[in-house]
């Protein structure tokens, strides 16, 4: 078995390799002046069971192409089986045809990974688990829920309620609430497009005077969290904490998370957070 890292998240790849007592495989990734990418596998992988770790973070398109080239290089170096380990799946939110004449890009990603030579795919906390059905090779997701449950379990939960930012997040938030033995509430979120902050109008459940734990799959622009915190405060909650798997932190996320006034913001390390960005986000904790 061999484990290779793409250039998106070397710290996570090194942590995974060290956790299973392995060294990362040797490879060289070169970016030419014409923006072409070359991947050279620097050790023998003939008949090996190979894992490639690459998350989807900026530069998203470069990282994607690099993943495909790395898988192709391993295939042509006669690796026996290649598993693409994608902690944050590329284009996970483009999972359905909710407008006319658009691409279901999460499906296109599945096609590209298989064409490059991925024999299996392993990802984490998908925005929509149905994405696994876009593959014709074995594909699985791991959930970060146990790691987040473990974190919150060690805090005072006596007056707490889990809050889903919308009905779509209700299922994973419900699973999280059940594991913590807590009740749940759901916010009614309306969004026009990605650039526009989400807008909420109503809430189902009991939150008055409670410590709320908002649970979501990802924080992208921070609009959903900021709006959820605003509406919860309007209902007179005591504290607002957040648990989310993927810290995308794109666009206006930093400002919105500063404005949200969260008592705690807990995310996992599926996506690298630059130190200067992390330093600007109040009460942030990153779990491995
Ligand atoms: C949406 O359905 C997801 O569960 C997240 O709530 C969403 O991706 C967060 O995006 P943003 O931070 O941009 O509001």
C-alpha cells in the first residue's frame, strides 16, 4: 500500500500517513510557465494499492487537474488499484439540475475521476449523499459527525438544542442531535443565488433561552451561519455555537463570521485554513 499527496493539503496528507504509520509516497509536481501541470511519480508503484489524497480548495481547478494527472500517472505506472481520497469533494453543491441548461458538475467530476483511472473514491460529509450514485466504481463517504459529537459532548449541554440551518441540513443535524441526546430546531432558509446572503424567515422548534449548536455540512460564504445566528438571537437564545465539517470560508466569510458573534465555531481540517485567515475568525477551533 502507498499513500500520495496532491499539493492541496500536505499537512492533512502527512497526518493521515503518520496516523497509519506510513511515509508519503515520493512525487514531484511541476507547474510550468504556461500553467500546464506535470506529475512525476518518483518511486515504483507497480501492482501497489495506492491512495491519492487531494481536497478541493483554491486553486480549485488546478487542484482538480492535478488530481486527474496524478491518478493517470499512477495508472500508467501500473498501480494495481487507485483510491482517490477527496476530503472535500469538488463541485459538491452542483449536484442537481435546479435550473434549465446547467451542468450537474458533481456528476462531471465523477466521470473525470473514473476516466483518469480512479478505482475507488473516498470522500467526507457530502453536501448530498446522492453524489455517490454518480460513480460506477465503489464510492463512500465518511462523516465527521463522531469527531464533532466528541467535541461537544465534553461541554455543558444541559440547556442545549441543535439547530439545522435549513430543511436540507435537517437529516445530518438530526443524526448529530440524536448522538448528543438533544432536541432539534430547523431554520427556514431561502437563498436566491450563491453571491446573495441566505435569508431566513421562520424557525421550527424551541430555542428561547437555550444554548444553540448550529450544525451544518459546510460554511462557504458564512451567509447561512450569520443569518441563523441573527434569527436565533431574535428568539432570545442564550449562546450560539456552531459545528460544521468543511471550512470553505470563501467570499465574505471572514467578515460575516466576525459579525455573527458566535460563542464557538468548530470545524474540521478537511480544507486547509491559512493561518492569517484563521486568526481573524473569532472563537474558531479546528478538529483533526
Ligand atoms: C447548504 O445547503 C449547506 O448546507 C450550507 O448551509 C451552505 O453550503 C453554506 O453556505 P454559505 O456559508 O455560503 O451560506
